[in-house]
C-alpha cells in the first residue's frame, strides 16, 4: 500500500489547474476557471475549477473533487492507479508499506542532472561555448544547464549509484540497441533539463559540442515526457505569464535562457517540434497573448505560418515576430540590442494578417488563375474564423489580392444542423475522416504523422475539436448523429482514403510552387522534387510523413 504520508506529500505538490488543464481547456472566470464539463454533454460551461480550494465542481451534473478524483474519473482509474499516474507525471517518489510488492520510485533524472551540472563546471569547452553565447553563470544555475559525458561514463555512473536500469530505460536516460546493449541517450552534449509544469524534471534536451550529426536531441517519448504537451522553461515563466498575460514562444533553448536573462521572463520554447494542438491547453492557461518569436528564414516562416493558422483558428490573440538577417533573440541580446528586441516584440504581425499575407505571397498575382486559386485558399481559411472576424478580414484579403470585397463570398449558414447542410465531395471526405478519428481515437497519434489541421480546407475547426477531445462540441455531436457521413472502414480502407487525399494535396502544392514568384530557382526546384517524390511514393502505396 502507498503510505498516507506519501499521498499527502503528493497532494501538496499538485496544482489542480495544471492537472485538469492538461486534459481539457480551461478559461479564466474571475479567480476561478471554467470549461464544458468532461463528464456530461453540455453547451454552456458549468464545470468550475477553484485554484484556492484546489477542487472542481460541475453545477450541471454535480461532479466534484480534487486532482486525484478528477484523474480517477477522467482516466477510469482506481485510487492507487490515479495516485501512481500523478506521481509519475510529476516525477514524485511514492513510498509503500510493503516494499517487496511495490518498489519506490527513484529520483533518477534529478540525480543525473545534478551530476551533469557538476561535469559542466569541469568541462572548459562546454563552458567556453556557453560564455561565448553570452550566458551568465547565474543563468546556467537557474536553468540547471549541465554536460553529458561519453556513454560508458554515464552507464558507469548509473551503476555506481545503483539507479535502476528499468527506470533509466523508461524515463529515456538510456536506450537499448538492436544488439541488446545499453547506451546513454545523451553523449558529449550540453544538457538542458526539461520540467513538467509542476517543476519536476521529466526529460532533457541536448546540444552537441563535438560535431554529432544531430545538433539537438531530446529525450524520447515516455510515460512522463510528451514533447507535444510540454514547453521548455514553462515552470519558470508561469508566474510572469499569468502576471503579464503574455507569452513569448521561441524555437530554441538558448533563446529562452537569454530572453529570461534580459528580463523577458515570460519566454518559453517548443521542444524541437512544431507547435501542435496538444500545446493549446497549456498555452490557454492565464489567457495570455501569444507572441511567436521565430527565425525569418524559410523554415522559420513556414513554422510561423503553420502555428499562426492553428492559433488563429483556435481563437488565440497575438502575433508573429520574425528575426531577419540570420539573427535570433539570443544574438540580439548578446549584442546589446535589448531595446530593439523589445520594440520588435511589441510590433507583432497579427496571426490572421500573417496567415493571409503568407498564403497570398506564394502566388503570382499577375496570373489570373493563380490569383483565383489564392482567393479560394483564403476563403477556406476565413471560413475557419468567427463570423465577425470573417467580415473584418474580407477587405484585408481583397486589398492584398487587388480585388473588390464583393468577390469574396464566404456563405454564412443560418441553420447549421446536420440536416440542413449540403455537403460537397470535399466536405464529406474531411468529415468522414474526422468521424473515423472520433470512432477510433487510438489511431490519432499515428495519423498525425501524415496529416494535420493545416491540410484540411473546409473543416479545420471540427478537426481541431476532435484533436482536443471536445466530445461535447455541438459540431462533433451533429457529425456523429449524421448518418450521411460514414467513417472509413478498416485500416486498409483508411490508408487508401488517406493516400488519395494526400496525393491531391501534394498535387495542389506542386501547382502552387510553379506559380510562386518569391523563391529562388534553386528553392523552387528543391520543392518541386520534394513534392514529386512524395506523390510517387504515395502512388506506390506508401504513406509519407509530413516533415
């Protein structure tokens, strides 16, 4: 049995807003937070989370309790299972009355990080690199930056400290090769500990200083580490985010360290991955404005476009700041350009304007057919926004295209019940795909390797709701009750449908590239080769990853 002292210590560490907010999106309502109840169908939010009392209560169905009770009800777990899951997610060590039946959880990652920090102090090359980047000793200490040595040294350290191999494997500190041999995940790298929102270390990011092929690596996915739900340094930035109602999202660990060092303590970073729908509940906390601080190169603009589309469709406020000329926030701070950086961060391009401008810039507007394609793409995007925003941005799209706003027909529907909608072929495919996800949610993680919300032209909002598990969303409820929309049958049937859809998508992208006038000949040639290769592989029956 888990000791009562252990349970009470865990409870003291939990924040109900963090726990519930990792499952459902919460919106601030005075000193509390509200959401549609996850335990019964409702349209108006009646589920309230009170951070002062560390409890939740639904005024609709009467569900109530603390963090442990919520996880029990939501995950369908018993009391000990819920406690163990929460302990794992916060890297908390539970104690048991009978250690022969249940083993204690070690502080493996914390112990490893302490060792990495001591090794950094002894490694001149790593310290010189950090100092050259402008990082102060105080920042090294605050962020717990360390250094991982060779693989044999790490394995020897774990053995000497008698740290359990099973946990080291489960938590991604080490791996096992095809030959069965153990190896360290982080070898000759500067390490950046990654924390959960509660502050527990759940993984590492590592930067090579000895020329390894991958410049950055992260811990692998595990029971406690999901890079699509975590943001680097969020535990340090949370107080400033809630106070300022702003959050700066960057692409790199060093950008975050330098931004905090310069006083921008509301900065975080994604963990080597694009911003995804799984990040939204965390970004929604405190209802901050989101500022994307990305590189102005081709890859940075593409990432900013994808993230801006996701955020604008999800109702977030904020904008994009692009750093041109090869500079990034860390470089500007090192060069003493803090005032210029501050000015940049206070002049972001609003998400919707950025998305529209980027979509239109991809086309040669001197070509009438290309202009028409750009118009249709922008109309599809506007349809994902609220009616008010659609009307507000119609003139903006028209001015960018050089056409009359009267040519932009969005087509508001007075009655949106399932029975009143006349679906097109494309509507039906997208809705069938969404219905498949709703009926077979276990497929979601694998499907997101090949398709995301940016690929859907008509029903991105519904797809977003499905990704976030908002089963009580009226659009999803209508979809599930509509017999005209059928889920794709069987794994093979779904694969063939997905291949057909992706071939059409990449053909559109291929045609779009041929009309672009904003990229060099070499870039255009590269993109054409990439899209043709993907189309050929798809036609051979192979699903092609997004990246």
